[in-house]
C-alpha cells in the first residue's frame, strides 16, 4: 500500500493549490481526480469563458453586429475554448508531476481512518494511506423542482461550454458576478440576453458605485435586466420557452441558464468513517484553518458550502496544505481579491467604506474616475473608477475597489498595502507616471486624504 503525507481528493483550483503548496513544503503528495484536472474553473467556467471573450476582443469579433448568429464563427470560438482548457489542464498536470506530486485517476472513497480507496474507470481498485487528507471535491448546481435541467434548453452555468453554441435568445437567472459575466458573453455572441435577479440590485452587497456601474454597463450593451423578479411559470414550446415572471412580465427565449443553488459533492464519500460534521446541504463544515471536526482532515473550495471564487479557492488550498504540515495559518477573507471579469473588469479587496464599521474601522474613501486620467485620453478608455478606503483613526488602508480594463492587475497593489499595514499617504506618494493607468490609485489615495481632513 502506498503511503503519503497528504492526499488531496479533487483536482479543481483548490485541490491543485493544496497539492502544489504541500509539495513545495517537501511533503509526499497524492492528488486524486475522477474526471479532468482543473475542474469546473478550467473546463466549464472562468477559463473557457474568459478565453472566448479574449479571442473576440483580440480578433475584433463582435457578433452583435451580425444580422444573425454566425454559427461557424461561434462554433470555432467554443472549440477553441475547449482546446484551450485541455491545454491548460495538461500544463498544470505536467507542472504538478515535475514538483513530485503523484496523480491518481479515479473516484476516491474513504475506507477507514487515513485510508482512501480509489476506484478506477475500468473497475480496478487501489488503496492508499495518508497522514492528512484534504477534501477538494467541489460542487454542482442543483436546479429547483420547477426548472429541471434538460441539457439543451434549460442548463446550468457548468453546461455552457459543452453545448457548443449560442442561442438566439437567453435568460440568465442570477445577477451575481457569474451571471453578469455570462450576460455579457452571450450578448457579445449575438444572443438577445435577459438577466433576472430576485433581489433589488445586480451584484448585491457590493459597493453602491459598483452596482451602479454594472447596471449602466448592462444597459449600454442592451442586456435586459429584470430586478426583483422570480419565475412564476415556464412553458416549453417547440423552439422556445415561454417565461412568466411575477409582476406580469412575459417573454420567450430559446435557453435558460441557471447560475445559483450549488450543492457540495459529498454523496457516497463515507465521511462518517472520519467523524466529519456536515451541514444541512451536506457541505463539509470547516473553521478558519480549513480544519474539519476530524483530526488531520481538511476541506477546501465549494465543498465547504461557501460561495467560492478562484482566488478564495486557491488561498483555502494553500492554508489547508500548510496546516496539514504543522503550520498555523488562518483564512482572512479581507486579504483575498475578488474579480468579476466583465468589460470593464471589477476588482475589490478588503472593506467597502459603508461596511467598515462592522470590523471596527471608521471608513473613509477617496475616488478617482478613469476619465480624469491622462491615460484614458491616450488610450480612449474613459469608463470606470479607482477607490481607496482607509481607517480615519489610523489612516491605514483597509480596502480598495477598481472598475476599469485590467482591474485584476491593479488590485494586488492595494492588497499589498493592506497586508503591510501601509497608510493612505504611502499610496498618495506612489510614483506611477502621468500617462499610466495606475495613476488612478495615487489620485484615489489623495482624494481619500482630502476626505479625511474635511
């Protein structure tokens, strides 16, 4: 029987992150995956959809300008996204093996304390032992009883790439970050797009200016946003789905895409063998150290029931790996940037000004609009803003929000300032060059200083 220091069950973003970090710390690691390395992020979600948007932008493709959907062009985009996802998975598999990670293909089932049974696709079984186990099994979207998936016209967010096509019209349910990304993707593919959110705002619980910016962007792209609406009924006609929302709103679409209601993949795992405490939705409960109630057993990613995103999953994987090898690390959600890959991008980290008091701060914010920067005139990028949030008492930076092209590339600078405990004066004195877009951070910090003194 093979023995390992750490066994990671599931090779999505959190599992890959855990395996990489454990290997870097000198552990003997086994990574087990029954499907494809990279999981939902690589093959069904963020990576392929970002690839499609990038290909359209880089090649000047805008199917909204076509009289009808260019099926050949759309087919090429989907095929390219699938090939790209596979190449990324192969790259990471090669990297993991180079770092000494042992990869097993099959379904993992707990057979006893510190023992994992791996069932291969052809029926063969293998038993391994591990001093520490990290569950990174992910989740799947569960449709409501009134909207069962059919794989063709009512699908989950995870099925989009598999369909290989863009419908003439689509209704997306869920106005969070994923829903907004998909709305703009389908819009760019030439689909008439409806975006339905049960709450009063898109990106609810974000900064109000971010919510305003996203709703303006949807309006500019002619995405029909339906707020405070729920589906009352649907009727499948031959080629369309007739949709009725509360308030008497009625329309027809070819496809409905659900982005909400994920369920942890723990069925058949035999977690009782470990004495692991489970939640109401069969998620694995963990503390801030990613520890379960069983000694030496950890869980990361959406199997924990959290609303996960790639940065959070990656950090959880690292923390679980380090703690499994004797370190004492805790998850700090304020140190993890969250990015929404719309156009422009939205990136946030730390506190919003209106929420700072919940964490013991007196939040003050400064804002710089992108259109006021010389860079926006040079590059014709005039949409968006930079915000810096600081604590009025200590003047330390406690948050930042950016809405602009390449926002994801600028937000780590604000995160570094938060981690290092820098004051807002540090960013106000940032040398960035008058023609640089990063000057927005400097100007927002200066605006924050002015707000503090007023």
